[in-house]
């Protein structure tokens, strides 16, 4: 079984960015003070990793070059363009990072970041052999879906291990932090409950898909993804970690759920929402089994781990990855009226909403469920700290997308003061949690540049850099200059007379 020739660009990116993996995992005590404003770099431990994040499908493009096979996202967006962005967008070209990676590495150096979180395209490394899976950020070879249904089938677990080992062998001498799977809880929800991500499986009342069962399939998909993580982590620890000295973790999408009222029912609903998302993701790889509350609600529909699997899963992560964007309200559905999709066991009989008594929980963004609620950062970190005995944490994604505006001008996009305010506020909230003892060791801005935001296409922009869709020029936004200054321990920046001057000021 031969491994496809690994593109030289991937070697170069990994080797050029190896500082992400060579920084100390231990940091000094933070010096943050609640009274200190604005937040600056020295408010965090000296060994704290500050970086930016991307993922392969969202930026690479070159979707059929150098032997790469079609991915699930390639086929989904080619066959259902109406479901991939307002204009039928797809990732065929994306940000053309595959050809422009040298320029993007220069962007990182110019920013001064010490860490870069990115994913390896599964279909680019092992495109046409026996079924396999990458260290996973959404995209995988379509042939796995065609052959046996991908994550619905236990075969996917061992194929994941095969590809994970390929990555360990080829890159483990330089990579010191491995994330096995990104947001399995979000994949199970969007791909198998709501059907808006490939393979687009769902059932009523969640959506009108050709096939699927929204009440059951997410449970099996999550089970296979968690076991895939556990098997890969076991392999790494037994055969590679002793020599390579790295660590392995899992990342979940982490809303902070707050009760919509002070009632006992809504308070329990918020707790249940946390368990059905955070607990569902991290209880098995830390405690060895699903939360008991989930078992009480799902009964036998919730898959079971064998005793051997429990032993394998327990303590199978060295760090917890938190992708956090927003807090949101939770409303009980066991004793009050809710939408038909919320009043179901797969959702924990919880309705989520960003509005209470006509008032939003925070400023809106271009993402329907993402609001600007800085307190949520400290709250989610404290929740994870308490539930998981202060296992080391990284904030692996946090970012802001400006509200959608028709015919927005480039100058407005570049002058992204709101993004700066967002990161300042969330970082202050994070620093407060660290001051109070949370073992958080890094923070990654989502994202390095505007990219393909899955089903939202290219009109949702999280990036520190604007990407011209015609020329693919990367143009630093005001937030890029702010982050550059922050990393130099200076959060204050002199605003240019015109944001068109930014590229010159930024020396790019």
C-alpha cells in the first residue's frame, strides 16, 4: 500500500511553522489584572502560544492537482451548489493557498505569530487506496462515503488510524501538537441531523433530505469519531510519543449555554445543553464513557463502549481544544412549548435562542447563532476547568464575522474596528479565567485570512486579512495591525488616514 507523493508545499508549511510545536507547554504565571485596560500580551504567561488558524478545504484550492482525489465537500458543492454559499461557491480555488503558501507564510512572519493551526487534506495525502481518514477538519475522500457510508460505519475508525499513522511517521519529528478530529459534535449536527453539510443526511422535522435519521445517526457518527480518536491516540502514545515527545488532543465546538430565565427548568436546560455538547465530546476521552444524563435520555439508542474501549478512551487526550465564538440562551422544552425540532431527545429537549424579551444576548454577527458575548469565554473555560479537573486547554478557534451588509466596500472590510474590539474583549475574559487558575496554554484567532466558510461561502469573513477574489491578493485589515502590535506587547495602534495605506504601513 503506497502513500501518495506528499506535496512539497505541505512539508514546507509544516517545517516553516514548526515553532507552533516547539514552544514550551509550561508557562509562567499570568500578570493580568482586572483593572488593567486594554489587554496586552504580557497579561498572559510568557510561554502562552498565540497564533492563527485555517483549514485545508477552506483555503487550499487546487482541488484536483498532484493526485488529490475528490473530497466529500467537492462532491457536495458540485452536486448541490444551491447549498454552498449565496452564489453556489465552493472550495475548488478557495484562497489558492496551495500555490500561494509562501506568501501566506510571510503573512504569519509579518504578524509575529508563534503558532499556526492548520489541517492536512486527507484526500491530498492518501487519495485512492483502501479506505482511510485524515486528522480530520471536515473534508475526506468521497470514495469513503461511496464505499461504506464514511462515519456511519465502524470501518472508518481503522481507516482513520491508518492515515493518522501516516501523518505521525512523516511529520511527527516536527509536529508536537496533534488534533485528531475537529468539532465532531458540529459534524454530527450539521451533516447528520440538519443535513446542511455533506453527506447531507437528515429527517423531518430537521430537514428534507433524501435519506437519514436525525434522531439516531448523529449518535452513531459521534461514537465512531470518538473511537477513531481513541485508537489514533493509543497508537501515537504507544509507538510515536515516546520518541517524538508530542501531545494529542480533541477539539469541540463550545457554545456557552445560559438559562433564558431564572427558573429551575431553564437552569437545568442550560446544564443539559452543556452536557449534550461539551460532555458528549469530552467525557468519553477523559472519563471513558458518555455522561450519565445522556444515557438517561437516550437509553439504548446511545451506543455503548465495551470495557476494553472504555479503558482505551479514558484519559486519551493530553489537551482539550475549545472552539468558542458565542454564548447563547437555553430554554427548557420538557414543560413548555418549543419548536418541533427542539422538543426532541437528540437536542436534549432544549431550544436555543439569542434573544430574551426582545433583547439580543449580544451584538449580532453574520453567523446566525454567533453573538458578541465576551463573558462567555471565561464561563466556558471555567466550565471545562471544573468538569475536567483543569486538563490543559487551548482556545483553538475564536473570531468575529461582521454582519452581512449588501454592497459592502473594501475599505469598510479593511477598517474592521469591531473585530479588534471583539478580540480585545474576549482576550480580557480569557485572561481573567487564567488568573483564576484555568490551565489555558494558547489562543488561535479564526482566521488568518478570509476563506471559504463552508455552507456560508465567501461572504462571511472572519479573517485578519482580506482576500481579493479576483487577484487573490492578501490585504491586511486593521485587525492584522492590531494583532501584530498586541504580540509586540502594544495593543494600541495609530490608525492610518486611509485604510488603503495599511498594506504599505504593514510592509507587505
